[in-house]
C-alpha cells in the first residue's frame, strides 16, 4: 500500500502522462520486489537521511520510506530538482 505525501501527489500530477504511466509501473514493481535491479533502489543521505530512491526514468526519481503497512512516498522529480 502506498501513502503519498501532498508534495508527491502535487508533483506527480504535473508529470507528463508517459512519465506517470512509467511511475505507476515502477511503483507496482517496488511493491512486488523492492530491490529489483531495474529500480536502482538506493539509500539516501543528508536532507533525505532514512529515505530511499528509485528510478522512474533516466532522470526522474521517487523518494520513499518503508513504513508499517506499505511505502510513504515523499517526492517525485528530476535528479537536479530533488538533490539541490
């Protein structure tokens, strides 16, 4: 189960339809197999300590955290938007 933050919902709605479709597919894969190599799942540090990141496309990332009952989706955006 996914628990999207307001920030995630707002930014995901602004993504192109193709990016949204790929994002939904990546989230389904995340739910099935959190550490599938296609996701390039990795830990984050600094501002996002305790969170993880997965690739949606070459430059689009989703930042999330595993929580009881599912995944908390914090943010979605390009690498440069998220890691300023």
